[in-house]
C-alpha cells in the first residue's frame, strides 16, 4: 500500500519533528488549561513570579508565569 496522498492516524508521541515544542504550540497553543496552584516562586505579586500548577491528566506539574494566569476560581 502506498501512503502518499492518504490520510493516516498516529500518536503525537510518535512524531519526529525537530522542534516538538513548536508542534504542540501550533496544535494546541490557544487551548485553555485549568489546574490547582501547588506553589509560587514568591507571593505572586512580582512580575517575575511563577506558579507551579497541577493539571489533571498531566503526569507532572507545569510552571506558568503569574502574569499569564487568566483567572482565578
């Protein structure tokens, strides 16, 4: 079977792409995530502060600049 000009299915983890971070950003860069803040680099008021956020479905927490937090529930 020839694959050229055919639609195929594959997992993101199986993609070989020189800049995997760009691939994910292009695909899902505007998706919103929600999570619980586990820790902050300071009181969160400083422009350079970061939040460590636990997101359901992700194995590891993510680090987000506090200035990029869009809302608090």
